[in-house]
């Protein structure tokens, strides 16, 4: 099974981030621009949270406030659940399921290597299964 680091090597390790004082509107715009579902929230001390489209949806359902006037700090997930680069993808899925999160920052000695999402993992697993099926079909044809 692939590791978190191997998945980052395939998909890329670019991490998009935003400050906690930015507006939710700015965060949503950045996510839309880069076709991503979450941003790391970083201040002068380092990572302080993660903000996702889901965080915005939950806040919008609970509160009647404008994303233009709401700060990222007001809706972000503050407790970051991070994983090591050697964690296998099936274990990462188990963490995501148990903790009910869709994005996991990958850290090595306190350095953020990237973020993996449940979508990244599913895509990788499906690609592996597709490869295995094609290989078996070729073996059976010969």
C-alpha cells in the first residue's frame, strides 16, 4: 500500500494557505481558484488550523452572517490532525473516518510536506485497482 509521501509525490505537494484574519469570502475564492477543498490557516507562529468548504457550509447553516464579514478564524477547524509521511493510505483513511475529517496535513519533523484529501486517496486506490485489472486481463489473454 502506498504511503502519504508517495501520494504527495504523485499529486504534488503544493500547500495553499491563508491567514486567520482573512475573510471567509477570500478563503472561498482561493479554494475555487485552485480547485481545492481546504486551506491551511497559518499565522506568525505557524499552522493554527484548517478551513474547508465544509466549515463554511456548517457555519452558514448555523449562523446568518456574511462570508465577507466573517473571518477565517471564526469558522476554521483549530485542532489539526496531522499524519507522518510513512503512514499507509489505508491507515490514513481509517484516521479520516474515525476523526470525521477529509483533509490531513502530512508533517515530517514539524515541516508540512503537503495535504492529502479523502479524494486523493480514493483516486489513488482506484488507479491501483485499475492497473491490477489491466494486468490480469493481459495475463489471461496471453
